[in-house]
C-alpha cells in the first residue's frame, strides 16, 4: 500500500515554500522554494513615471487616471498564478496526494479563486496565517503540529 504524501504549501504573494510529509506522522522536509523577483522592489519602481491622462466626458477638463490595480498587487497575482501552475504540473505527475494551504487571509482568498479544479479536490486544510515571516525553528514547530487529514 502506497504511503500518502501531503504537501504543506506556504505562500505570501512573493514567496513560496513547499514541505513534503509522507504518512500521517512523517518528517517534514522542504521540497521546493521560490521567490518573486519583484518582492523587494518598491511600488514606485514598478510603474511608469507618470499616470495616463484623459479628457472629461463633459467639458474641457483633463485629469490623471489611477491604475485599475496597483503594480505590487499585479505582481503578487502573477506570482500566485505561476506558483499554482507549478503545483498543477506537480499534481499531474502525482507528486502529492493532498495539500494544506497556508497563507495570509487575503492571499488565501486569491489562491482559492485561482485554484484549478484538479488541485481543489486535493486540498485537505486551509490556514489563514503568514508563516513565511517567522524564524525557521518556529516555522518547523508550526508545520510539525499541522493536521494533515
């Protein structure tokens, strides 16, 4: 009988860490880590130097336009999409049987909205916390206590 493999996926929008656990009480080991190249770039460096300008629909006035989404949020969305593509490919290769998703609540909502159906069925738990910013020893303590069923 094959031992079930669970992945604990930690994400914050700019960073991703994936830990693998074999069996219910198996050792947690880091199997994948990734970081967005935009994680430390300030918003002002991600956008052009001046916003676009438009004419008012009535009259002769002009005003600048606000972007529909901020550049950092756009980069987060792209990183989440890329990370979920990587997870979907790993799922097709049957590298894991179930997932535990750990992310700040806002990011967890974005993940949930973009999660492909092929992965949704493998999610066994969701935790709305940012564990990527805790020290490594506390991170390992936190994932050691996670319920995997």
